[in-house]
C-alpha cells in the first residue's frame, strides 16, 4: 500500500463500533421503553452491570470521557445516593433477581467514592441481583489513587479485576497531557492490589499523544510489560476539541501525523507480542492463557462499550448519568446532565433520554460488524447471502483493490496489512453512516 492510499484510509472518520447502531445514532426515547425491556427479562437470563461515576479530582487534557472535575466530598456522596436509588428503581421493574456475570465500575474515577458509598451501592446490588460465583467484578483505577485503604475496601466488596490507566510512562508526555504519574505509582498500585488478593490487572495505554515517538512507546511497552499485567489495551488518542474543551489544552503542533500514529501502534503491537502477549482485535493484548485470548480462539470474542470482552451476556444494565443499557431489542441511555439525572431519580423516573429500537436489519448488521471487528472475517451466507449486500460489495471493490480485504464466495477477510483499517470495512455495512462522520475519530 503506497503512502497516499494509506493516508486516505487512515484519516477517514469512522466509529469504533463498540455498539451498533452507534451512540450518535440514538434518537429520543422514553422511560416506558426501558421499563418494558426491563420487565421482559427472564429469570434465566444472565446480565452484566455497569456503574458510571462521572467525577475526577482533575481533568486530564486528553480525556474524552463524560466526567467532571470535583473535589467536594459531599457532591460525590450525594451522587452515590442517587446511584443507589437508580439501582433499586430499575430493579423494581424486574421479575426477580437476574444472575450477574459481570460488573464494571467506570468513569471518571470510581475510586473517589468513599468506603461507605462503595458498600451502600454493593448492598443495593446484592439485594436486587444474584451474583454468579464466578462473576467478574472490575473497576477502572487511577494508579495515583490506589492506596492500601482503597484496595482493602475493593477486596471487601468483591472486586477481582482492576484496570489501571497508565497511558504513558514518559515524564515529558505526561506533562503535556496533564497527568503526572511516576512509574513508582504504578508499581505501588500493583503491589497494593496483589496484597489484598486482586491478582487480575489490566493496563490502558494511549498512542498518538503529543511528543510521543516510536522509541518512547517502545520504552513504555518494555516498562509496562515488566509489571506482567494480564491484559493491555492501547487506544489511539482522538483529538476532538470541539466536543471536549479540556482537549484544547493539547498543543496540536506536537501531535503525530497519521503515518506516525500508524507506526506507533505497529511498535506497540510488535513490542507487546515480543513480550509474550497475543493481539486481540485492533487494540487489545492479552496473555495466551487469559480468558479473552481463549474466547478469541474459540470465536466467542465480543465487543461492547468497554472494548473487547469475553463477557457473553447479551444484556447490559447501566446505572448513573450518561450510562447506556443494552437489551436484545435495542439501547437506552440515561441523561448526561447530573442535575437532571438527580431530579429524575428523586421523583421515581429513570432519566432516559436517548436510545434506539433495533429492527431486524440492525440486528443482522450488528452481528455482522461484530464478526469483522472481532474475527477480521465475515461469511455473508450467515446473514442472507451476497444478494442482500450487493451495494456494500460494490463499494468493497476499491478496498479490495487497495489490499485491505479479500472476498471469495461471500466470505470477506481482512488482510494482515488491512487489519488497522477494519473499521473502514465495517462502516460499509453501517446504514447510518451517510451522516455524522465528523463526530468520529480517524481510523488509525
């Protein structure tokens, strides 16, 4: 692939496809629809739960998450009370107590919650859901906050996997992204987690940051691999300052260009694989014995709002401002404005504002796109055959000619060189992508 062709595909704005339809395609939807879907859950269905804590003590310059900077303890405590009410309110529409196989705390910085708040929320969950003995209980953590008092609390409430936001270990890069985080903080966090029995640890890294180079990322990979995390994810920094005002603090002149970004993720993949990790999809890496690696080899890998996962539940119930719930019928999202969320929950409303009811075509395309994103391959005969996708196959011809994919008898395979551009191929099958592309990040 020549450089001109590469740049064409690398700079296309396409979704990450952690869901289909994507969140930008959601429309106005009512509490009644969410209630109907909650009431329709059968007791033998497994569910996953997500808790969103939209607060940080400081906003990092690169962050694209829905979160706010706050330091007042009373604000965080009040939010925890609302989450508890949200849990009990949504659970009141269930037929009984569904079995939970996965619980994830995200943010923001969930570790800002007090011990009392953590326990109060978990008590509400245990009173309204049944937890499988093998359930994964994961939390996103800022390594700088992982002190002994916190980890003892996490162990008490049953956390068994922690995801540490390492991002980059280079001090100069850290200064430019507003996140000073010495390697000693990461080492201390791991030591404290292991001391209380939380052995499963993930690292999150970011490429495409200001002043990052191939050599600096090689050093970051070498440093983090020495800590032997079970999994690593390396996401491309998405610079969207029109949507995230904190990103305006990033000096655009110091960001790598598209070609350099591509070389950076190549370095990350090569380095981590050299240290014994296997590549999972486009941006995850895991040890050969890890459940997510096994799921990939058994073609059971899935993609959800946390990225690649071995979580096989088809129901995700979200709690908290901006959280998204997934049902077999579609998606619903809670209002992002925290004050509106608080007022709605206080009067017994679920604060649903957006979502989408999936039709049969959406469901087919969701699974098809999932195959591409997780397996780099899709057999159209499973989805009605080539005739149903004649338009997409016609558009695919250029991509095939450019060496990104092959198509033989309706089986589309992404080439090795084309794997970084799988989102571009997936977008061909996205019937919503005639608009809103400005809201997405570049393909690489």
